[in-house]
């Protein structure tokens, strides 16, 4: 199944993100999580990819294969390029093709202090072009409603995003955000810039204050006052914060769906309870 085409058939498209367990031996333990997530019948599940370096991240491919073959859900395989050369990326593409994993989220990745970038790919758009030239893959890309942290300004970032779409990214998934108005403004700017591909809104249901603070420092998402109040009031009451975090995320999703969003992408953090609670709250809307 070509994920980009699903957006022509259905609105909104529902998807989840999961990450492979750290140890290869723990891949079995993900079964329980997967079974729960797949029962909720998302349209696709995306699987994150490590920063890379000397070894190719096979766990992502293994997990993608499991999602496709054992649960009959389409996986979207994340692939980062900064720390790989062209031959290594080609090798990964061959493996993906062999496993019939034909949907790729093409990413640049971030520099890591321990790994020297291979410098054959500088930006995700170059990876998109490379993938498109080496097989029949459907390619998605990442986007940033509050601009990418390294971008000089929002206009430059959208200009660069347009290059990624022109290179062949047929669908975008947004970075998490907590203020829907930020997403609506961004979406409008993409249309003005001539970016006409569907955009899935990335929603991170929050379950603890430290996690939000860490995420926000990493990605630069802003925290609206009403959300900060929830964090401050319930930071020492995990159960109340969980309930309030789920309610906030559900409310965000309901508003986005009412506004006609193309897709909802839930960062599940491998916790089925999060996906279950959210799906419960929106089951008649999807
Ligand atoms: P790019 O699109 O290349 O953009 C990076 C920066 O370069 C931006 O500031 C952009 O404006 C600028 N830029 C782009 N093109 C040009 C150009 N031609 N000239 C000048 N500047 C340019 N990381 C992982 O390691 N593994 C994952 O699985 C993973 N999954 C992710 C999923 C989603 C939905 C998102 C939003 C992010 C994910 N990331 C992941 C993080 C991602 O790798 C980082 O955010 C990274 O910093 C940027 O990746 P990108 O693909 O958006 O890069």
C-alpha cells in the first residue's frame, strides 16, 4: 500500500509512531505493544530509525517487517541520512525493497557528538531525490510548524520544505505542537508556498512534566498558557497529569479534525494505554 495514496481515499488518516526497543533481544517484548496498537486499526505505523554510524539500523526494518507481516498494517520506515554514505543507503533501500517495505519517511537526522557525519547527504531533500532515483518508493518527509530549530526564519524553512516536496516527498508529518493555531498558520503558509501535499499533525500526548520540558528543549515547540497551567497544577500528581494530558491531546485532535486536518499522527512512545485512551476519545470521529 502506498501511504501517500491513502490520503486520497480517507480523511483524516490516523497513524502512530513507535520506536524499536533498544536491545535487539527485546524485539519480542514489543509484541504486546504492537498487538494493542494494531487493534486500534491505524492506517499506518511509523517506526523510528537510530542516528546511525558504522552499523545500519536493522531493528527498524525488522520491526517494520513484523508490523506488515504479523499485523497486516502498513509500516512507514524512518530513514536518516546524515551518517550514511550513498552505498550504505542503497544497501538499506535494497533490503526495504526485498521486504516490500515501500513507504519511507526520509530524514536528515541530527549530528551526534560521537559520530562524524559522512557528508554525502546534507539535507533530507537530497535523500528524497536519491530514494526516488533508486526504486519505486513512496516518500514522506518531516516538517516543523514552529520552524526547524536550525532554520534562520520560518520563510527560509518553508522554502527549504518546498524543495523537499519538489524532490518527491508526497506527504509530510509535523513535529509535535501544543497550540493548534500554530499548525493552522503553518498549514496556510505551506499552501501559499505551493506545497500541496497532505500534512499529518503530530500529537504528543503528555504524561509527565519532565518529558515535556525535555521535548520542548529539543524541538522548540511552544507551550500555551492553558497547557502550562495543567503542567504546574498536576506535576506532582501523576494520575491527574495523565488524565489531564490525555484530555488535552484529545481536545487538540477533535479541533484539528473539525478544522479538516489531513491526518493525525500520534507519538505513542510505545505506550498502548496512550493510544487506547486517545482512540477511545475520538473513535466516532475517525
Ligand atoms: P531537513 O529537511 O534536511 O531540514 C534540516 C534543516 O536544514 C532545516 O533547518 C531546513 O530548513 C534546512 N535545510 C533543508 N534543506 C536545505 C537547503 N537545501 N539549504 C539550506 N538549508 C536547508 N530523527 C532520527 O534520528 N530518527 C527518526 O526516526 C526521526 N524521526 C522523525 C520524525 C518526525 C515526524 C520528525 C518531525 C523528526 C524526526 N527526527 C528523527 C528528527 C529529525 O531527524 C531532525 O529534526 C533533524 O534535525 C532534521 O531532519 P529533517 O529531515 O527535517 O531535515
